[in-house]
């Protein structure tokens, strides 16, 4: 077996080290807030969070209204009337909650009040 030339492996190692340094530098530049895929992931996560919150608020209002109406009907013996009334109230409350969530200003759309 012959030994590898130490000068050749040195130059190969220096080339690999240089490419590694440039790759690390590019990765650090992409990690700045709002730059590259990391910023897009945060925006997507925020949108999904708002969507799940809206769906939960709507479903919660409807279910709570139906449950209150059903239990009130069983207690008072007024079969479908309270169920229908509280189901409508719960649906309106759920939509109102979703509307308030959707009409909130986001961090990217805030304007400077001095400029208006």
C-alpha cells in the first residue's frame, strides 16, 4: 500500500473547509427573521392557528347553544322550542366571534396613525 500524498489531502481539506464555511454563512443569512423559508413557516403557522381558532369558536358556539337548548327542553318539557332558539343564539354567537377574530388587525397591516 502506498501512502497518500499529504499535500494533496491538505488542499482537498482546505477546499472542503471553504465550501463548508460558505454553506454555514448562507444558512445563517437565511435564519434572519422574516427571511427565507423560516419566515414563511411562521406565517403559515399563524394563519393555521387563526383558522383553527375560528373553527373552534364557531363549533363551540353551536354546540353550546344546542346543549343548553336540549337540556332546557328536557327540564321544562318544551320539546323543540328552546333547542331551536338556543341553537340560533349559539350560531349567532359563534359567527360573531369569528367575525371579531377576522376583523382584528394583523401585525403586518398596522399603519402609522401619524401618516393617516
